[in-house]
């Protein structure tokens, strides 16, 4: 993300801040919020190893965390992809 985005809707800024707070900058620097559609948050990652780590450790945790801390975003699921790949 190269730092949380400070533009856009308030829920997007809050979502970025929550990710930074709970995932830490070492991980957050390797992701980009690609979009949010119909309750699915799309996150692009910089490399396959990061994608693997996120799926193992963070997928369910992120959904639960974002539901509780940013309910206005309406996140029901998270989908990861390596940057530039099709979803």
C-alpha cells in the first residue's frame, strides 16, 4: 500500500489504518487495496510468497477484524491476487 491512502471514503481510510495497525508495515508495504465489490475486498500482493502467507495466516482473521472494526465497509470476504493478475 506504500502507506495508507488518505483519500476516498472514510471507511477506506479506516480500513487502511486498521490493516496497518494489525498487520504491520512489513506486510502492508507489500499489498494494495484493489477494490471492494459486493462485500468482497480485493487485495493485490507484490509476490506469490506474500499471497501464500496472507492466505494461511490472515484471510479469516482479516474478515473478522474488518467486520468488527470497520462494519460500514461491509466486508464479507477477502480475495488475494498477485499484482496485475486477473481475479
